[in-house]
């Protein structure tokens, strides 16, 4: 499978294509000096095929950890421990500081 990532500025998102078929996207908002990724989707037919989110950004990691039912499946199970994420939909995140949290949608 050949993967390609393209910016689609009209839709404010990066799109990932698998063999020229749209497989998923990450929407973004541009600020004066920053880019916020607000939503990511992988198409149903592409789940489990190596298209995933690796949350190196602390904010993205926190959003995933605080909303595992929505976003945890975007991170491959084998990579979750590396990012200190639960292996399954664990919703107990009382140890996370909520200060500075921004709206992700």
C-alpha cells in the first residue's frame, strides 16, 4: 500500500491517501503563529492497516487520554505504553492536570 499525505487548505485539513483512495484526515485551524489539530478520522475500511496517530505532542496526548472512548483507537495498541496511554478504554484520568486544557473541536 502506498501512503501519501496532502494538505487540503480549502477544507483546512491534511488528508492521507492509501493507493490514491482517501483513507483519513486531520482537520486544523490556523492561528497567527500556531496550528491546532482539531479532529482526526480514519475511514472504517482503513482501520488496522497501519494508518494511525502517534501523539508526540503533549496536548494531543492529553486529549486522547482524557477521551479514550473517542480517540484511543487512533493510537496503535502496541504504541500506547510508550505514550503512557491506557491499553484499553480506561476512563480514570484523575492524575491528569486539567489546567491549560483547550477545546479540541
